[in-house]
C-alpha cells in the first residue's frame, strides 16, 4: 500500500516575504522560504537592549559608525529573482560603518553590517549560535564582530573575525568584565549592560 504524501509547508519567495512584511503589524523573520513570527521580549531582554543601545550611541557619536535598533532587517544569503533561499533577520542591534547598502530602493534591508548584537532567549539561543551565525559568516563579508548577550547571568560571547578571516571566540563573565569592540572603538562594561537586572542568588551547596 502506498503511503500518502506528507503535505509540505508553502515556501515563500523573498519578494513575497518582503511584500508581506512591509504591511505587517508585527515583525517576522525569513529563512529559506519559511516565515517565522517573532516572539515578544521579556523585561530583561528589553532592559539589556536599551542599555546596549544607549552605551553604543554615546560612544559612536561623531564617528563613521551608527547603531540601529531591532527594527532593522539584515539580508544574509544569495539574492536572485524569485529565490526562496537566504535569511532575513532582525538583530537586536546592528552597527554599520560608512555608507549603508540596501537590498532595494525601499531601504529597509541592510547588506553591510559591521557588528551584530543579539540578546539570547531560551527559544532562539541554539539558532543564534548555530545556523544563523553560520549564515552570517558565509554571507556578510563586512561583519567583523558578532556578540551574544546572556539574559540570565552576566556573560557575553564575543566572536571576532581577524585579518586572516578566521573567527575567534572570547567569553566574558562577571560584572567586572568589559567588552572591547576595537573595530568601532567601543568599550562596554558588563556592569552597564546589566544595569537594573537582578540575577537569582546561587543555590547553596548541600551539607
């Protein structure tokens, strides 16, 4: 007896996604033809994003680099007419140095980020560290720094692309640590990133 074929989800082209997204009330990301609604953020997620944005804005004033909020889309992947491949994502913070390059004349999809910062959530952490970072490495030649910020503890993972095109990871832990982003001339104390956050006290060891 033949098995009934499994119905596959409809795969949108990039043009269909952008037409939908530009009229939608909520944000959606796109990956290889599938559209994903973005979940709401926790209070701590919002606090960290606000703290980072304020710190970066103050240090980037008067420089060729500019920080953009989580409403800025980044294209990552090949583009051809009617393609269903690639990633269109909304990073929590994007920094662009020099003239911005855009996907089309609407100018709402950036092609040349220098730094991307993501605040990790339980539902997205594996994707942010895995497939998303793989696509960023492969398709964003201007990207020099990728920063992942934990919510539940004072910890930051800083990936940096060196002059040899190899990526290195430095993990910063504790409120005394400082994140250095030499490419854009910024230094960010973790104590300021996590201002107003209260972390649970560590459990005491059993006797």
